């Protein structure tokens, strides 16, 4: 299994541009999430999904959209990039089982620089 | 969601045992305690999870007292490669997709 994959690994945008960060998992996980991590900080939850067709907002959803048309894919869209969105973005997935199966698997991250 | 408090940073030396304590005074009955490890430029990685008493795996041990208001991650005989940020999370299993991370503990291991 490839696990959780993210593309691109690195992206530079100009203010006002839009783009989509891709995330895919091949573990048949129902739960998927997007986090951002600013330098020296912990992770902050942007959006999450508990299954295909179901999404909800996390701590810092403004400026981002998500959709979940398939179990495997959970893209994150930046509508109009701003310098404040410069960060590292991590996608994660997990089982929908109980207790000890609920650990999350993280992708390698996408570094985004907005000029 | 239960809030967690852990030290911002810790230093230790190779071969030592390192214990990182996390406080979670508002932990709920259904909450599990989970620890993640994050190396620079990588996503977090699951280390260990527990509900009560003691849990041990090949990487670490997790000690949880009876009142569950705190937990201690124990790393035996650390090496330089254990230098990382360690996150303590408390959440019920049904909300795994929206787990909230704190700032974590930055552990530095010296030769």
C-alpha cells in the first residue's frame, strides 16, 4: 500500500491565485482530514470528512474548500491564496472502527509559499 | 474536547530514559489518550494509545493513573533519532477525523 499520498510536494503561488492540493489514500479509510502547520507550531485542523459526500469544518476553515466524492480522494482547494496561507499542509486518514483503530495516518505534506 | 498541557521542550542524552507528562484534567469517560511523534519535514506518526493503566509496545510505554487526569509517555534508552516533537492527544474514538493537536513537546537528544 502507498498509504496517504499528497501532491504537489512544494508549490509557490502569487496572492489571489487558486489551486488544489491533492490527497489520496489506498487503505479504504472512511475518515480523512486536512491540517496546516505553521513554522514551530502544532497542527491545526482545516476540514475533515467522515465518509464520501460528508465534510465538515475544523478550527481554521476560512479560505479553503473541500469535497469528498470518493472514499480515496480528499482534495483541498484554496480559493484565493493569501500570504497568511503560507504553511505546510498535511492530509490524514483513519479507520472508522472503534478505540485503538482510530489512529491517523499522515501524508508527507505539501509546502505552500504564497508571495 | 479535552484540553491537554505538556512541556514545551525537554532535553536529554543518549541512553537515558525520557518521560514526558501530559495533563488532561477534563478527560471524558469515552476519551482515549494517544501520542504522536513528528520529525522535521514529516507528518506525525502514531506511537502509542491507551485508555487506562499501562500500555507498552516496541517503541514506548504509556502510563495512565487511575483518575486518568494525566499520562506519561516513557521512551527507554533514547537515541539521537528520537529527537522530535511529541504530541499528546485526548479524544473519543468516534471523532478521530477531527482530532485537535496542541503545540507538543520538542524533545532534543544530545550525544
